[in-house]
C-alpha cells in the first residue's frame, strides 16, 4: 500500500522493534496506543499526549458514530482536525462493543443491530457500514469488523464466531477498497484454541491485509491463559506485517506480549487508572488516595521526568485527588501515560541492543520491590 509500510529493525528472541510508516508520521514499535474513545484522551490535551512519547492514538468507532456521528466529523474535516491530533490514528471497528453490549444487540450474518446506550435509538453496523464510518473519520489504520465471544465459551461457539468474523473480514476488505495511505488490519479470532487460531490466520492471509491483530483476548481469560495463546498465535501471522494485540493491558501484560512477538497494543488502563488514583511506577502500583502519602514531600517516582513527578509532591497529589480537583486527573493521567511510553522506549532500546531478556529481568525485579517506604 502506497504510503504505509512496516520495517523491522531488530529481533531479540521473538521480540521485535521497528517502524510503521504512514503519511502522517512514523509509529515506533513496540507501540502503546493511548485510547481516545470520544475523540479525546480523557484529562489530556493532544500536545500533552504527544509529549509523553505517543506516536499514535486509538479512536472508537462505536462511540463516535453515535456522538457526534461520523458524518458530522467528516463535514468538520475529519477526526484528526476535529480533535487536533495531526499524527496517526487507529480506529477500532465497533466489534468489541458487539460483545460488551451483548444485552443491547441482535447478531445476524448481515451484521449487528443494537440500541444506543445513550438514548436507546436503533442502529446497525455491518462490515460495510464499519468501513464507511472509519472512512468518514479519516483514520490511518482501519480495523475489520469482527465478533468475538466473551471467554470462557465452548469450542463450537468460538469456532462459529471465528468463521463469521472471517466472512466479515472478506466483506470488510472488499468494502475498504483502494485507499492509498490508509491501512486495513485483519483480526485473528479463535479463543484459546490453537487449531481455530491457525484456521483464522490462514483465512486472513488468503484475504491479505496491511497488518494483523490478535483479537478475542483480554476478555476474561486471565494472564496465564492469554500468554499461553500468545505463545503460538502471533507466530501464525505474517512476520513481515505489524501484529497488534487489542485491549492490552497492564505493564506486565505488555512486556509479556512483546516477548511473544507483538508490535502494538492499546488499553484504557493508564488513563482510567489516573482518574481513580492508581499510579504506575517502576516499583509497581500505588494508590495516591492512601493516607500514607498525605505528608510525603517526595515525588511519585524520583527518576520520572513527567510534570507530576518533577513539579508536585505525593502530598499535593494526595490532596487534590481527595479534594476531587480536576488537576488530579490531569497530572496522574500524564504520569501514567508517560510511564507506559517510557516502558515502550525501554523495550525498543533493549531489543535493538540484544539485551531484552536482561531488561525483562530488571523490569520484574523493580516491580517486585514495591513502593518506597513511607516517611
């Protein structure tokens, strides 16, 4: 595809580092994509998100089609202009909401009919409509429309769902058409079953995509089961294309996924956790609302260069969180996103240097220390 490419620069074990090139800029991999569900990363300005080191954002097809609508965003110049983000955007297909909002929807071969969680209005998403919405939004990386069952589920249900998703993938590819500079990713399904994952990967390879996602994980199966699946699922996908693990995750999930050959991830966790007072540091997770921080003049992490750590104390951050001040969400979200992007940069450097195994050991050892002792 003209204007879109993936170059691997180094491989260490199964871990890879490289660059996804798009007309709107390069995406360094492994890459973590902050989630901008409703055309905003909550509590952050776009420039602040970029300052954390993010190369790409994720937008949500389902939420944007309902409000303010894809047609309105298109009339206003597209999603990049609308939200003041001039770098790459990946949009999901709406498929995850097909699962998570199961009580509001009806699933058929054609697509999904559902009631809006906002006002109860009736809508339909088909593979063709999903491609149309994402075209109106103007996203750089478009995801196929798919369906995945929540785990656990019996194998027959998983197989039926996967095969439907593969038929939808073919329809998505046809509806996507020829859009130079824009990429279409297929989504592998099959639950935790190696044979179903292989069948899905073969179907996707036959259709042909610019990148491939591992879908249907982080839906309740637990880390051990997820890693067990990732021990084989990425290897079933083309090695010369980006591999995207959808909806992951916690820092140790991300590191484990990269170690198994994943290039891209997204999750609401760092921003959502910032709003609820959960803080990620190299020594693990802390809760700023706890009373132990109320007299602590030290930063969240003395080695962190984000504004929350360089300019504010734990005592202040505890105070503004307990007081429900907006600046609390702003600073803690910035810190968490900064931590995640530093995590990705550390992995990229280690893979390039051939020291990823040692880097992983240091990462886990640091988290095992736990938070610094109270004052």
